[in-house]
C-alpha cells in the first residue's frame, strides 16, 4: 500500500446517510489512505469498523439524541436549523483542515456551511449525496433567507457565485450520488460532468441475520420502515395486522428505534429488530417501505416491487418516483388496516410492476459503481 493520502470526511448523525459514506470510507482505507472522519459520537462504531480515524465534532450537538418523537415537519425544521444551516460545522471543519492538511475533503451534502468551508479551502472537495441528485439541484437558492445568508457568508470568504444549492455542487470537484441513474431524474450530462452516480454501496453489517423462511410455499412480504424514530409504531402495527389477514409469509424489521417485541403479530408474521435485507430480498415478492433511498435502492437491486408509505424527509420524492417508473405504488401512511391489506394484496398480483422491477434490475448490469467514484476522486487529487 504505497499510497497514504489523507482523506478528511465530514458527516452527521442522519441515519441513512452514513451507511454509504462508511462504505466509501472503508474502500479508501482499504486502498491505503488515511481516512479521518468528523462526525457525531453516535456514528463512531460504524466508522471504526471501516478502518477510519474518528474525531467528534467539537461545536455541534448530536441530532440523533434530540429528534425522537418529532413530527416530520418538526424533524425537518430541526435539521434545517441544526444541520443544513448550522455555522458551527464550518468552524470545526476549518480547524480540522488547518490541523490535518488533507489531500481531499469529502462533505455530506446536508452540511451547507461545511461545504462552504471546503470550497474556501481550495483543497479538492467531493460532495457525498445520499439523496436523489434532483432534490439537491432543485434545492434552496438566494430566495430563501437562510441560503441568502449562506451566500453572503461565502462572499465574505471570497467564494463568490453561490446563488443556489446547484451552484455549490457545480463548484465542487465532484459529487458522489448514492442512487441509481435510472431512478434519479437528474443524471448524465444534465447533472454535470463532476457528478458520479454509483448506486447503493454498503459497509459490512458486522452481525449475522440468522433468518430462515418459515413458509417457502407462500409469497414473502418484507415490511421495513425507517431505522430512526419517525413515529411509525402505529403504522407498523397496522401493517402487521394487514399481513396477518393475508395468505402470505411476512417479515417485519423494526430497526433500533422500536422494540419488535411490542408488536402483536399473527402466526404468519415474524417481527424482529434486525435482519440483513440482503439475505431476504432475493426471496421477497414485495417490499413495504417508508421509501428511504437505501431501502428503495436495495429493492431495485433485487427487482422487487414496492408499496411505499412515506413518512417525511426525502421519502415522498422517492415514493413518487417509484410510482412514476411503474415500480410500485404509494399509499398514505395514515391508511387503515383494511386499506393496507387491500394494497398489499393488489401489489402481490401486479404483474406489470413485477415486470418493470425485473427490467430495472437487469439494466443495472453495467451501472457505475464505487470503483468509478474512486478513480474520479484520484483524478481530482492528482490534477488539482
């Protein structure tokens, strides 16, 4: 391992964002790079496993500790105030760059002021985008008072021309998008020459699923809502009840935010805290999901149709895109047990959605992956 470049990554405790970021960090570390990650303490274990040096943010709180039981609107307002437009990230990243003198800086797309610091530093800057790029390109501009303040701060830091979120992306050396091109409405030439879609990348899970099918003669429904607390417990119970009334095998995974033992299930429904979806999806006939990008990408990779019940954040966009591409349907998360049962039953008989999902999976055989991103990152370091 001759190369020993120093990579500085800046991220936050945003739940789904850190799985692909840790996978990229691990890939760089495996190549011999020194990867230093600035993040919240709640994410340390994930990056330790990836072989990184972890440093906690000095001036910011851990969002994961304070967002429990928020409504989707409250959650988004909190993230805007304490993440997207929090100036402390710029202060801490500036200190880290001065101290570490990295060869490249990589910043989570949500950290606007850290992105500003990356641009100001003139170190090669890569943006790590864990949502569809179309959402970023159509994001805030100077008509938003908070973004207008960011633009003025950029001008004070001698980084002119930041008139929109898209303008910031265009100024970066590169953008890694953890979405499939065919799912993202903005890709290829329209996205720009510095944008690389690599699809979903995952770090090793680090724990065993120990899952086996109970009724292999029946259709399998995988139910998986957010791993963070989005007030989904009542919806999960209604989904358990709906699946219990169908002649299917259902597996419900709750993640760390909800004890699976609190759910009441019929004999054909298994509720567990965790199962690696990579073990389940090859057998699944339908995924019922909140439409987080990670779960959507995983379902697409295996050609499984989806029933989406978006709970907030970018999930409404993802669910609408699933429906638009004919890969599934979307349903209000307030739907009753009867409505959920009917929708699940209809989706299991939807041959067109199954065909579209299978065709999407087949289209991925030549899709760019993490190696393409690594090569592009190399080029940006050697040419700047």
